């Protein structure tokens, strides 16, 4: 893991880190599946799992994490255990 990636991970909020862990454990590493589930929950459709934070805030956090992963061509979930 590069120092930049380590710094980024260390700066994640508790909520962002939780979303990253949940993506790995419940959605097999897929932001798309997680986002679809959150949007379904927001629309009162069937969903897999309930989060305590507001959905809108979680979706914004997910977008931040996706943007970082896309910019650096990495999967942050692979680095969780390195922490």
C-alpha cells in the first residue's frame, strides 16, 4: 500500500470506513450493488440491509470512496486488513 492510500484510509470517517467494510462483507465488494440497495431502501422498495445513517449521506460517502478508487485504480477493501 502506498503512503497516499494509507493516509486516505486513515482519514476516513467512522461512517465511511463502515461503508467500506459493509461493501466487502455484504455486497461482495460491489459499490453498484450497495448503491442499488440503498436507493431501493430510499424508495421504500425491498432492500437487503438497514443502515443507521441517512441514506443520502451514505450515498455521498460512497461516491467519495468510488471517486478515490477510480482516480487511483485501486480497491480500498483490499487494504482494510493492512490498517
